[in-house]
């Protein structure tokens, strides 16, 4: 990649790479998906909406709006009502399945807020935070930021089928970025991250150190260098598929761009939009299957 000196700007600071944890994670999971999402314009059409995304968004929105209620109205029933009012039916097989999952999600929200102290105001809800490193301009939005014992705690809600553990809390680049960005934005100490899994009621936590955060930053900066290198090579005439290759696996069944990826179609069967739900995971019906040789 050309340096500032090679470009005739000796002494100029290196351009910061703007990124969110999601953007960096997309490249790490599949460079081809990154290119189709962030570089190709216009963005190719994506696949259908996914029911598990609709479920997660509805739960997150209900928990956000619960904290926005006046203190006297923050009851478990209010949380359930917010979930019902903001339910997103996109991606479900039909009204019966959507209604079943809406009732399940309402129970999660009501049980979760019943264990909260309504008067314990968070420092931030859906709070945007940002931080710069020598290489990156990182930003993100934290589900909730609590204040406990003089320090801030980063809380992230989870609604997926897998129950997160300590390894997920420790290894999450997003949570590490949120700690650094929370420190920078709010000018207060922060080290602890928590994954709150609503379906199980479990909490997975980790206490970051400066060393563990530095490791995450190095990993993020290495990813940014890889992205910049691949982008520059394509701009100079390199084959996009060689610089942004697919990383295939079971996840290809859920990819929004599988129609543009023969390797992904060969790697995993196409999933129906409700496949990500815990107990609704049929393969795609035969009459909807996409042949690996299709364009």
C-alpha cells in the first residue's frame, strides 16, 4: 500500500480507517461479503428478511423504550406491552409462527425487566460512542451502559439460540471496542462487559485489562490493514475475487448475497427466513432450492 511519503505528503498523518465492529467482523467472516456490502455500488439486492433478526430488533427496541418510560410506568407489564406494540413480523412463516414467537419474546422481556430496579437509571441506552486509535476511527452503539461501584459497565442484549459464555464475552471485539469508546466518550473508567441472554436469563461477563483491550485493538488494526490492502489492489486492477475471496461454511446458508456466490451455494443449503429460530429450523423446501450452478 502506498505510504504518505510515496504520495508526496511527507509528514502528513496516516488516514484513519473509519469502522464499526460490525464492519470489521464482516470482513473477518467473509471478505467477499464485505466487498458486496461496503464497496460495490449500488449494493446488490439482498435476500429476504430473517425472522431471528426481526425478533432481536423487537426485543432490543422494547428494552430501549422501557427505560424511556417515566419511572412510575416501568413495570414488567409495560415491557410486554412495548414488545407487542413494536413487534416485527418480517421473516416468519406466517401469523401463527409470528404470534408464537411474539408471545415468547414478550415473556422474555417481562421476566428480564422484573429483575431490574426501575430507579437504577442507566448512564446510556442505545448510546453512540466513539474512539480513535493510531490506525482506526471506531464507533458503535451500546445497548446499555450501567454505573456500578464508580465504574461503567457495558451491557449487550442477546436473543439467539446459543447461550453465551465467558469466552464470548472475553473474545468479542465489539464489546472491547465499546469499553474503549465508552471510556473516551464519557470520560469515566470502564472495564466490565456483560452479555445478557434473555431466553435463558444467563449473564456472561468479563473484566478487561489494558493488555486485553490492546490485543483487540491490534487485531482490529490488522483487519483494517488487510481491508485497505485488498481495496487498493482492486483499484489498481487486481481481480476482486482473489483479493476478497469467500470464506465458506454453514453460515453461507444464511448469507444475503448467496445468489452471487457459487462457492457459498455449494457449501451449504439455502435456509428459509425463519431458520435461525431455536426450534424452527427446516431446510429450504425443494421447490425453492437454488442449484449450485445457477448464476
